[in-house]
C-alpha cells in the first residue's frame, strides 16, 4: 500500500527520496528527543500521482521548453502555478492529509506551517534552500490541502526554474514532498550555523535573531542581532545588536501574517537573552555531532508548556559552503618530523582542524 503521509518522527534517511531533506532532518531531531513542533510529511508519491495521471507533468515540460529568458520563466511559472491550483487531488490523498492534520490538534483546527521539502534540496552541486514557498498559519483541513497543492506548484517558481537551469538540474523526475507542522507563535526566531560563515572557523556557532517569525531573517529583510559563541567554553565571543524596526506576527483579527512596527524603545534591545544564546549554541553543537557535519538550523522561541519561553527547532540541513571545501594539509606527510612540528606550532589556532 502506498503511503501518502508519514509522521515526521518516522522520516529517516531511507525515506529521503519520498519525504525530502527538510522532513528527514526534522525526523532526526525528533528521534534525538529535541523540541520540534509535531507534524507530518506528504510524500512524493502523492505529488507524482497528482501530476502524472492528469497529465500535468507533460504540460509542465512543454511550458518549460519554451521558457528561455527571465520574462519567459516568470510567465511559465504563472502558468504552471495555475495548473496546480486547478489540479484535483485524489480523494484518498486528501483524506489522508485531513486525518493527519486533525490528529495534530486532537480534532481541533490548529494553525500549521505548510512547507516544501524538495528532494533536490542540498545536493552536492547546489543548495535549493529557499527556492520554494512556505505558507504560515494555515488552519482547517481544506485549506491545508490547498496549501499542499500550492507548495507543489512552487517547485516551479521563477527563481527555482532559473536555479535549476543554471545548475543543469533536469526537470524530469523532480518531485515535491511537503511538511505540515504545528505553528510556533514566535516571540523571536532566526537561524544558526555551526561555524563562522565568513571564515569557515569551525570552533564557533553563529546565531542570528530577530523579533517575531523568522521570515524577516531568512528573507534578509532586517539586519538581525548576531552572536558568535565558542563551542568549548560557551563564552559569547561577540554580540552585535541591530536596529530591528519591524517583525512578522500573526494577526488573529486579520487571520493572516502581517508586519508590525517594533516599539521604538525595543528596536535596539536584544531579541533573545544571553542564556537563550548559549542554549541555542549548545543545541547546535549537539545536532552537529549527531549529524557528523556542520549544520544550518532554523529555530524559534515561543510559549512553553510552563507559561515561559521555550526553544523550538524548525529545521536542520547540512551547511553547504565551507563544509564542502577541501582542507589543505598543514604539512607534507613526508616532511621531517621536526620541521612538521615547527610549522604546526606556527599556524594560528583558529586555522587548525577540530
């Protein structure tokens, strides 16, 4: 029997081609016992059934064949998006998604994030992170199903079409998995990378934070607070607090995510506490060790069960720049041992491996 839906905790490396890198990473965090909002993955089997049987795949290929310029790629994206908006999801798939959604809220219509989990993300040739869409604060089974279809269509955003053409990634065989995950009403959110993204120094964790949902940080719309934390001593090596003029928050009256002005007295205050900075860094180091590679992590701080602030992990994926650069050896293995010792001692500590 084909499974169109898998709980996040059941998504393993063996399922990568069916659930995508995002769901696989979240599954690993859940199995490590870390604080991750519950959710499920809509597998690529559901996508393929939706695009193959109604002939959408062949129509997509025909539209893309005629798109060569930037303007043509934008036009192609709009036409393909409309195809997915009109697509009829099989009753069996829609029912599985609706049942999984209702289980998240024990029958209640809880708000969720619906996020793409493309199987082409974070390949050795290119990182596809951020090329597809995310839909926040979706409520109700019918709207969740609609958002899943829209995520499928976002496999063909103009930037995704251009990116794949640049890196010569074939469209044939592509498929989209989707993650549906309970929302965190974030007081602050951001990203964390378990090295220095500027120098590649692996001895620190770099954290960026701002108020509200993480959209403003991920999208580069605000200059976030930035911290560098030592992985051994957990000292905060540096802290740069920025002017954060606005934040994304969910507005209950509007029923949508909106931008709100941050009060003038709060704009230059840290979005998170020093204790939260260190807690984040320690979690980042633990995740890095579990995955045996530097990680790029999204996180949020929202209400905890005790009424206080709690840290939630929203995504982890391999860091795709410095971790893939070959490291030159400090010395030739055939070098005289004394010469090698002297050369090693002369290398700045921050450039040593470890």
